């Protein structure tokens, strides 16, 4: 299992180039990317056919099941000594009645 704590200066490289490098390592089954600034952990799992699947965890009550290593990990424990923000969410804004499109 590989764990990468993202940093503001290299976060984009960590999520792209480094992740691809990690995924090329033989024997690697789990890759975890943790953002220390917002509650966000992405876990990549390699299945028995070699394909990678991603999982996203964004709530401090989430528990990540790590069967491959016989463990589990609570997000609350990851962020125990940090003060992360809640990740901003997209919201849908309903169009007000009586509005004319294009004006």
C-alpha cells in the first residue's frame, strides 16, 4: 500500500504523474491520496485482472475498508490533528419562474 499526502505545491503532479508511476509498480494493490486541507481521500484499488478502480471518501464518519492488508482506517483518525475544511459542493440553482431565457 502506498500513501501520498498531497501538498499545495505538488498536488496536481501527485494526482496525475505520480499516480501513474505508482500504478505501474508491480505488486501494488492500494494507493491512497489524502488531501490535508479538505476532507478528501481517494483510494485506488487494483483488482485481480490488473484494472484500477477509484473510491472517494469525503466524510469524517467514513471508514475505509482495506481488506487487502487486513485493516480499516477511519477518516476521523486521518484528520485527527488537522483542521480541514469541508470540500465545497456544486449546487443546482432552480430557474425562477417568469424569467426569459437569454435576458
